[in-house]
DNA sequence: ACTCCGGATAGCCGATCGGATGATGCCGGG
DNA sequence: CCCGGCATCATCCGATCGGCTATCCGGAGT
C-alpha cells in the first residue's frame, strides 16, 4: 500500500479552527499536518511547497478569494492534492460550487472527530466523501428542478432587497418597467414564490443574495 | 494576587473549536482548561462541578437553549464564573442579549490567539472585554436610534418572509387585515423601509429573522 | 440552419399595497 | 395617576403589483 502517512494541509482563516483540527488530526497515527494557511495566496504557496495528500479547505477565507476559488487554484497545481471542504454551511450553492471547483469531499465543522478522520482517509484514497446532511440535501435538490437565476435576475433581486419599486429598478437598470416586471415574473417562477418579499427571503436563503 | 492559574471551561457544540481553543489555551502557563461542554445542560453541570473562573461561551449551541440563555443559567449558579462570549457573529442583537444575560466580554472566533488570551485574563480580573469590531458596532448603534421590533411585529415579519399577503396574515394570526396593515406600517417605520421586500431584507440583515 | 434561452418591450386588469387619519383597550414605568 | 408603547380595528384612496398574452432580437448550442 502507498503512503503510510497521509500529509494534510489546513486552510482556514480562523486560528482557533486551525489549532483544533491540527490538535485532532495530529493525534492520529496515520495523519500528519504538514502545513497551514489563513488565506488563498498562502494556501497555494504552502500546498506548492509541502505537496500534501489532502487539503482541508474552509469556504469562507475572509477577504480575498474564497475557498471555492482557492480549491480551483490548488487543483491546478502540478500533482494536485485532494481537497476536502470543511466548512460551517451546507448551502446547495456552496456545495455545487465547491464540487465544481474540484473538491473531493464536503464535511461540516460540527462533524464529530471520527467522521473527520474517516473523511480524510477516504479522500486520500480518492473517494468522494459527503457529510450525510450534505448528501441528503444534494439528493433533494437533484430530484427537484434546479432553479438557476440569470445574472440579470440577480441584479433585480439586489434592487428588490433594497425595497425599490419596479419604476425605480427600471431607472436604475436603464430598461423599461415592463422588462423589470418580466424579470420579476421569471424570478417568481424559478424561486417558487409569488411575492417580492418571498423572493427576497428565498434568495437570501439560497444564498443568491448575501445579507 | 489571587489565583495563579485561571480555570477555564469551554462551551461550544463544535468539537473542532473546542479542541482548538483547548490546544491554544492549555499551552499558556497561567491558563487551565478544566472542562468542556457541548450544550446548555452539560455546561451547567460542568460549571457546577469544576467552579471555573471563566467560561468561554459559544452563542449557537445547536438544538436546546442557546448561549445567551446558558449564560444566564451559569451566572445564576453559586459563586458564578465570568462569562466570555466567543462566537462567530457580532450582531447587535446577539451582543445585547449576551451582555444582558451577564456576559463580561464578547470576542469573535476569528480573533488571533493573543487577543483571546488577553481577553480571558482580563475577564478573569473582572474587566469587560469587547472585540474592537464589537465595540465599534455598539457605539454606532448607541448613537443611532435603536429599532426594537415588538414580538407581534416579528411574527408579522416571519409571515412576510413567507410571501403571505395581508389577508392571509390576518387569517393566520386571527386578527383583522387592518391590524396587519397597522403592524406593517410600524415595522416600516422602525426598520426605515417602505416596502415588504425591503422589510424582509432588513429584518434578515439585523438578524431579526433567521434565513 | 434551426431552435432555445436570456433579455427587452408592450398593454390590460383585478387584486393588493402603502399612507394618512383616527379610535379603543390594556399594561407598565415614571 | 397619567403617559407611552403595544395591539387592535376601521375607512379611504391613489399607486403599485402580479398574472396574462405577445412580440422581437441576438447569441449559444445542436
């Protein structure tokens, strides 16, 4: 069998979380934490230097590029590591973006240590590891129609959340009021609502808008 | 000078965070982690047994009572410990509730370890320790009028976010449509908006509603 | 080449909303 | 004891919204 020690790099902007994962992971005989990074740039550098088997990636990295983008970057490196996303949220959008970026697994931070260890080992073996709640969510969404809002519609949603009326949105976007209404109708259909307030709530819930 | 070792109990539902704080705090000569708890009941039990000087309290504890309520509980114990809130969010509502519950400090989880240590020591000495961002926010809000929505108005907001019309809300709440409109008007005034969509967005932003 | 989709536009109409104004009853703090 | 906040209800009215039906254009994909 290949490597006996799985080399792990941690990417998380929270010192506390890094310390926690390091403490837990290091205590495992077959797992070594060979590096840490607090942001995207650091992550790329550290991964390039240490050539880990697995990268534990947080999705929210503070200012610069997020975890999804960083996942892309490290996956584009020569002999790229497997990326296991370890984050707080399990939004559909987050999961999809991460998987799309080349993540091999998705775990939540409230997972018990055991699950974390198993996930790291599985990921290192090339397996795809999803937290139960994430897997469930994915299946749910896969069954139901995927509501993908267009860029323009997102703009509308943004203005909507600011409480603008159709007329005001029209002025803001330099289009006619009819166009705004048209977009809104499409948004309602896609989000499965029929009021502006509901659209805003659903948009925020699905992370189409950020509060 | 009193105790040379400051006894600390951790309350957080995330194993990873507990491990992280424990690893960081334990490495300090003058700080001892004498207990951990993952939920409110456990917290009260552990604090009662270990009589710590400081409790590091997360505000979101999963299912049962939250961190604010738990803070009240441990502060009501005989010879209560100081409570230092250590959480992810710095919402005005969260801060106020925590302080009201008897918390002596408020730190964010992305704080550097140094700051955490200083906060623990300060809290143990009875000082009030606020994260800079939290302090700033408090001053801001203290200057501007505090918009406190009534319980009934929160109910209205909840239904609003579900996209219900005034008539439907009225039926749901067993009141007349006029009453609903009245509440809405008050909500608009308090939140500084003039549309339902804006109200929902602002309510979520101010954490009056949870997405 | 042809189709599908996002984006833009138009008009119609009933339902709803938001603002203004005013009134009543209850409770708790000053 | 009186005031203020909360909750309740009522009416009026102009502005807006949401649903419906149709058309047009340009780019991406088959």
